[in-house]
């Protein structure tokens, strides 16, 4: 926040920083509550990359919200803050190994492949709240219970 403040010649309030992010996401920025949430498992497994990439990524979201209001999450403003303020190539996703934090998956079949769905997505399908289709073959995904 100090670096961004120096760049924009203003003062940004320091956010609340929490280490309670779960799942495969490395971090999230909560704009309305001015919070940064980080995944403690991915942080411990990738400390240097986390500090170099994930922290600037999430801080950039807060800076962009404060400076520009509601804009596209990874739009031109965010990309500019990432590259110009933090000197980091703007990437929307991390490339960490997530096997240690990946939850149980359920196997679904389409016309061309088997696709694992998370517990949350599987439950939505089971409650008939949503139907998923394959991005490649456009066929509906059908649950295939494992024996």
C-alpha cells in the first residue's frame, strides 16, 4: 500500500489481512470490507512466489477500487497497477501445485472426456440448480459414480 501510495502520491488505508482463504485460490481481495485473504497452505508451500506475485495481485485490486471505483477485475486499470506500480507481469491466475489443497472431486463424463467437478459444483448438479456442459464438445456433463 505504501508503494502504491508513493506512486499515486496519496495515502491508501492498510487493509485487514487474514490467512483464512481455503481451496485452490491463493488469495482474494474484498473491496467493500477492505480485506485481503490469503491461503496459508499455498503461502507456506510457495513463500517467495506468493510474496512476488499473489500479494501484489490482491493489493492491486484494492488500489484499483480506491482509485477507479468498480471496473473490470483484471481490466486495463488493474494490469497497469500490476506492471507500473509493482513491476509484476499481470496474470489472472497462479500456477501453484494445488494438490495439497484440492478437495474431493466427482467424475463427470461428456462426449470427449472425463471432467472432475468440485463438491460444490457436484451438489448444485444434484440439487438440479445448474447443468454444466463441456467447453470443447458442448455436450452435457453426466455424473459417473466411481465403483
